[in-house]
C-alpha cells in the first residue's frame, strides 16, 4: 500500500517527512517491527525516543512525536517521517501491527478490480462490478461532463444527482459549484482522490479525476452511503479510476476536451438527449453558440485512416474555425461548424458556407496533405435537425457525385443525391413527368433533339437567341422545335410548371448518370432507353 494510505489508516493528524520519502510510494509493513530487513520499501515504527533511521537501514521509519501539532524546530532525518497522532503509543502500535492484514486485503481487492476490468465489455458493466466490490454508489463522467455510467442506488433527497442520471449529463450548476468550492483543484493538486463533505445533505463524497497518459479523461466519484470510506478505499478508487481511463480511451468516449471527439456531438447525432433543454445546456457548456447557422463537414479519404491520425487531423481542422465540435464516426472525421447567425432576410448561407470553408487554410492544407475530400451538408439553423443534416452528408457520399473539388457541397448535387436515393422503379416513376419521358424516347427513336431544345430553353429563359446559339441552330429552327414540343408532347415551355418538369427531369437523370441504385433492366424497355440516354451536360 502507499505511504499516504498508511498515514491515513493510522489516524495521523500532522506529519513532516525527510528527504527520500515519497508519500505515493509503495511500502511494506512486516508483522514484526524490526530494523532487520534489507528491503528498501519496508516501513517500521521507530522505538520511542528514536528520531532517526538506524544507519544502513534502507527502509523508511515512522517516528511518533505525540498528539501534535508538530514543531518546525526539528527536521526529520532522511527517509524518516515524524507524525502526530491523538492515539496513545500503545494504541498507535496496535494499529501499526494490523497494517499487514490491511495490505493483504488491499491486494485482494486490487485483484478483484483488475479482474472486473478484464471481464467488462463496456464502462457500465465495469461500474456495476466496481459497485459490487466497493459497496457504495458511484458515477463515471467524461471530460465533456457526460455521464458514462452509474451504479448503485443514490438517495431520493438528491434530486440533482437523480436528474443527472436521468439526463445523462452533469448539471451546469453542480459543475459550477465544484469549481467554485475548489474541490477539483484540490484533487488536481493532490494527485489523488479526496473526500469532501456536503454540509447541506450531510454526505461524504469521494472525488477522483481519471487520467490517462497525463490527460484528464473525466471523473470517478463515489458516495459514502452503505459503507464507510477509509483511506485505503481511496487507493482502490484511484486504481479503479485509472483502469476506467484505459477503458474510456479504448472506447473513444473521453470527450473532445481529452482529444477523443465530442460526446455531446455524438449524442446530438444519435438523438439521445433526454430533452431539448438538456441538449441546449450541454451545447452551451461546449462553447458551441446556440441559434446560429451550422453545417456538417465530413472528411473522407480513399483509404481507411487510423483513429489516432484522425484525432490529430481533428485538432488542426477544428482549430480553423472559431466554433466547432468534432467526432469520429465509421472511420471518418465529422465536424459541426458554426457559421454565425443569419443577418439578412434572404438565404445567404450557401454563399457564406462556401466563403468560410474555402478560406480556411488549415482545412484546405489538411485535405491536400492527407488526400481527403470534405463533404458538406446543407446549412441549418435548428440544431435539432442535426441528425437529418448529417444524413445528407452520408447520402452525398453514397451518390458518388462527379466533383473534382476538395470541398463537395450538397446543394451543388441535390438532384444527384435525390436520384441515388431511388431504389425502386415505382419511386423513379413517381418522380418524373411522363410527357418529358415521352419526348426523350421520341428523340431516341427519331434522332431528333427536342429534349435538348427544351433544356436550353429552360437554361436561357427569355433569351431565344442564346438558346439557339447553344443548340447551334438558326432562330427559326429553334422556334419551330419549341412549337413542335407543344404540339407533340403537350409541353408549353412558356408555362412555369412545364419548364419545371423539364428542368427537374434533366437534372434528375444527370444525377442518375447510369449509377442507379436499382437494376435498370427491371424497368420497362421504353424506360431503359430513356434512363440510359446521355442527356445534355
């Protein structure tokens, strides 16, 4: 066990240590208290009146100096600890000789905790196993204040704790109170768990900060309820917390503050927030502005990228924007970017998104250096639409659009995405105007160019000369074709509805581009010709 655990179990009220003493160092207490063992970790109780270690003894000795407080006049010798305790000498010695038994108990408990770690399939299962071992209710929270697990029954009078369990996040006021009282700073400074007392409820809590590779991953907190928490329990809680840190890192749920991606964003995408109030509160705590304009940006490469490399890229990409959250999903980096609030009555968000994303050098350089492309969703203002807008990015990816740019915007390929989502003939049949299909099939059979003429008419509204030039025909020929379109196919290109039918058909088939998600051979023969025909680009 650790030396600081020994001092706590002995009821030490004050101490002074000499050089070479490490409070977090492991010590061994033998049943017989003698200066004979050559083991440097041995801890002995010095005889009454002896203030130093015997010469040549490699271990550490405790010197009981009365009830205290200790006087600063006498400095302890090397590898010697002067302690003050309210117990008598005999009572202190009796506690000391019982330490080997406690040491054995701690070793057994450590083995049980490690076994629980090895056999747990997720953090909640691990928390349940630790509760069985320790006997007190506990909570595991990550760096984003997300409740990863809780186990045991918390008292009904703690509505704040029960609300946290229900919502899945630490309440803002609870977190602020812990910062205000300095509990978290005390734990950071001490380097180990500490016990604090909630005077309002008369409860004692153990607060432990989970660290992994010197990085804060969250907290491992336990309420003293069913069993009294001793100093030796603090050592076990620290051990359990350190193993929780390994598990959290492996699962990638440490949170954005720990460089593992935002669990707030994960919950937003999974729509797992208990209510809208909790969602907005946690987004606010993450420094993401509310009631803003947002886009999702997903970075994708041709090859699978290791998670560790994605995390390094995430730090660079998210740093390119004033406000953003990131997470890793299905081997890709997903970033939620705040573009700022809309300041005009019109929809300027497309232009604003292209300007902001296109000017971020960190984003562009990351894409170029890693052979990636960024796929961007439609801008949105209601944060609750996040799951749907992220699905747009996935649909854009699955559409395999023809775009050579580093950044691919959904609104440039809307019809291609729409076409790729049709997976039955019935859906395609429902989407397209049959008059336009008839025109396309007529062109196929007779070698005419009515569909191309209709397209150029829509493309150059009110400009017959430009339409004729694009078709490379005389104006009279152009007007002849327009009149024949109305005569043969019942399409009046002066009508807004008919123009829309033509434009939609052409953009839709361009989106298909022979990459339909359905089997074209299952269509009627006439449809096969229309769909496979290469329309005007």
